[in-house]
């Protein structure tokens, strides 16, 4: 039996009000007014497809690593064109160097096509593959894509033991149907006419993959309990279900009203959302559209009930959607996505070049947030050194690796700095103390002015530390963010 053994997701906390977009741009594009309902997820200034992938993977793993033999990352918005982005995720998760990594990109089918390939490549003798899809697409201001897109990620742990959703069949077709494209030197997608994409694309290409997949699984369309088809606005899904004979109640919500379309990740985002609501013995049909179509048929198992009963459970898609905070400042969205050039002031005139030698030599400390724990007295510290910082110990060469990324923390001291440059002022930072010991001077993220307090529960998150605009490099590090309710 091969399939999904664990799952998780991540949706950024910020949700851009579509009404705010329409109120700003409606004077020039009155047609947008009909799309001004609900919210779309938006990355904070220090988030991208890599940081979201790390969070989705952490959510799926739940603090346990097991024997992960591969990590594949699917996205069309990877921050590096010539640096393996999956390798950054591996370092952040501290999975070790003995692991296969792969970036899957260049199509909205990257999520489903990569998932099919990863499932077929699972070793018969055991071991797991962590498959992550993450998307942070940019769009021109005052366009329909700006309202339709959303940012998010999903992660699936694939294996042969403890399977919660078994892959029973899959079928793929490859057709160079160009509904949209983005050239190598272009920043934004160019999209063709919507009705043609629907009638000639979805309605003709999706059935050519779905019907053979159902036949291979020995199913009739009426047997499907959950039908997943990412599509603009969600209308195509209902029409497709009717054409295929799939019951209308099986059509999954595309999450348009609360999240938006997360691109290559969206089929997996919807799949995680479905698994959070599914029961054992149900059939899930996932279709991914983009220059052809992938169709995957899963059967949930009795292990799903045990996974849903586990405590603590992953936040998943539902949990992250529930944590959303509405953002009505459209100018902030434009600034975060580099869609407007603004005067950042003299304090922003810094050379943020990264010393690649130090990044490599200290990669476990900088990217994995690995410190030390003294085996003589148990004192934890960051960074790891040759001498224990405990004044009552001071032992030499007694420290073992200790990962702080998954440790609960609380604020000891904090500051809100309006002088230091920050893309989202004021810059919040302070000293945090970890539950098992050890202190760390950290930048804070996803906090609101006036909401920070001593003793506040925090957790560490992998984020962008700064951007080197001169060289096109971005540096990552760990920041402290308010812990979800129930974490301490």
C-alpha cells in the first residue's frame, strides 16, 4: 500500500480584503467590482514560497522526522532560478545531507505531476518522501489575478506504512494548451480569454484524465465522495462534476472566499482541507489542470481516524485559515510585493551582501537554528560553543546538537523600534527564553503594535531576514512569532 501517511498546510496570517483593492482601482477598472467579495491570503514582507514550504512541512511532520529519504518542492514562484530551493527547505528542517532533493516547476500541474512521480518512486522497502507545494505568485496591480491569487502551501508525507489515504489509481495527459504563460524575462503571467480556457481547456482536457483514472480504480463517477479541481471562482468544478456524473455534494470548496487560488499548490491545499474533513473508506478524486491534466484517486483508510484524533493535531489548512487577520491597507500589499517604488529612507541604504562562506560553514546554526545542550549539566544555549555557558559548569567540549526551531518560547524583553528600517514598521525584536532553557535575541514577525507583552508565548518561524537587491539574493533566518492558541 502506498499513499499519504501525514499531511499539513500553511496559509499566511494576513488576508487582503478584496474590497480594499476594488475601492482603490475601481475608478479605472469598474469590472473588478463584481470580484470584490471576501479575502485572499497574502505573504508578509518576509515570507515567500520557501518559508511557506518550511511551515507546511513542519505542520505535516509534527516534530517527528522518521526516515525521510527525499524532499520534493513544487512551485512556479521559487525565489532562486539557479539554486536548489528544496535544499534550503531541507536545511531549515535539519533533515541531514543524505537525502534526495528536487525542485518541480514550470506548470500549474507541478503540484499534482510531482505528487504522481513521487508516489511512483517510493521505495518498496520503506522510507518516506516529503512532498511540498508552495506558491507566492505576483500579479500586476488592478488586475483580476491580483484578486484571484492567494499565497499558501501544503505538505504530504508519502510512504508505505501508516497510510491514511491510499493511492488507488492515477492518469496523466500532456497537451500544450496555453491558457496562460510567463516568459523567462517577464515578471507577470499573460492570460488568455476566460471562456475559451473553460470550454476548450477544462471541459475537454480534464475528462480525458479523470475517466481513465476512475476506470483504473474500478469506480463509477457516483462513487466519489470528494472531488478536487482547482478552478477560477469554483464554477467550473460544478459544471465538470455534472458532465462526469460526479455528485454535486462531492465538489470541494475551492477556498476562493477565504484564501484564493494558490497556483501549483492549490490541488494539494484542497486535498489537505479534504483530508481534515474526510472519514475512513471515502474516495477522493484530485485533478490538476495545466498543459494537460493529472487525475489521482485516493481511498482513505482506518488510519485516518487515528490521525484526526491525535493530539496535538496539525493546524492544517483549516487551522491556518482560522488564524487569519484582515488587511485593509492595499498600499501595504503593493509595497510588500514590490509593485510600487517607495522612498525607504537613508536607513535602508545598506549593503546586505551575504558571506556565502559563513552561510555554508554555519548553515546548521543559521538555517536549521541548531544550538547546543551540555551533556554534563543539561544547559541549552545558542549558539553552540566549546564551553558551557552555565557558570556553575563551564565544561569543555560537552555540547551535543540541540534544535531550537521546534521549542516553545516566551518573551523576556521586547522593543518596538521606529528608527531602524523595517518594511513593516515598527521593527519588533527582543529576548526570548525557550522552555527547556536557552535564550535568543530574535526579530519578531506577525505582531501588531501594542500586542506584544513580556511572557507572551512565541514560536520560531523560518523567514526572510533581508534582501540583497544589488545581487538578487535573499537571506533567511528564524524569527519569533505569536504562538497559536494552545501552544506555550
